[in-house]
């Protein structure tokens, strides 16, 4: 239960930050949204990583499962907690801003799908290497490495896909109506495929029995 509470809290603050800086922010604040989001993820990982692993992302949890870090039963619980945290954060962000009207992001399917795949791959590959590999065990930089990966991805392809790299974030943005429900599959397919590919490359390149 402690792990699920941490996953809920971490995902909540990640999605809340996304909503308040990337969706509902003023024109002056919005350009800095990737920085706020990357830092929010990093500090939440440092806060809860020693308890739950600090996934806050169903794609990361899938990658950790495929790497052998968690069991299927834990994966289901993590997914439920992460999605609940995302939806709760979307509701709070909308309430804090007075339920404003939001224009849905228009994306082109193929580029958005590839962008989500590539940077979710990068994110999960970084997570597996800095937070689960024996060679990097006990390091103090894992949170920043992961948060900065999201920051880079958001700056690089945020204008193409919206820069979710996280099915829970995508669900949160659908709840806010920034992402169209009809486009949710892009983030589910792209992000989970990226996680699967990252886990495969990790297992291919890292030699360890774990």
C-alpha cells in the first residue's frame, strides 16, 4: 500500500505541474513548462524512489517489469495508482484555474507516434540504467537524469506530440481536454512500445543476473 500511495502522490504532482504550466499557464510561463515538469519529476523521484521506485509512469513500470524489477501484480497496482493520480491532478488543476475552456492540441498521427516512441524509449532506457542497474546502484544523480530526459524530450518534440512520454500524463491531458480522446491511442501505443523496446535494448546491453 505504501508504494501505491507514493505512486499516486508522485504522479499527481507531475500531472498537476503539467496542467498548471503547460496547459493553463500564462504566455510568460508556458515556455518554461518543460523545465518545471522535468524538475517536478526529479524531485518526486528523489522523494519516493526509495519506497516505490518512483515510476509515476505506466510505461516506466512496464519497462521495469520486463527488466525483472517488479511482478505483474505490482504492475497492475502501480498502473491503477498512477492513473488515479493523473485524473485527480487534472481535476484539481482545472478547479484551481476556474474550469477554463481549453483548445485541444492538433497532432499529425505518424510524427506524434514516432516522437512519443522515441522519447519514451529514451526515458525508460535512462530509468533502467540509472535506477535499476547494479553498476549504477547507490548513485545520487538518478532523479536528475530521469527528469532531464523528460525536459529534453518536451523541448524537442513537445510541439509535435505534446510531449507526454507517459500514458498517465496523456490520460490526465485527455481529462483536461488538451488531448483529444480520439488521439489517446497514440500515447498508449507509442509509449508502451517505447518502453518495450527500451527494456529489450537494456537486457541486450547490460550483463547482469537480475
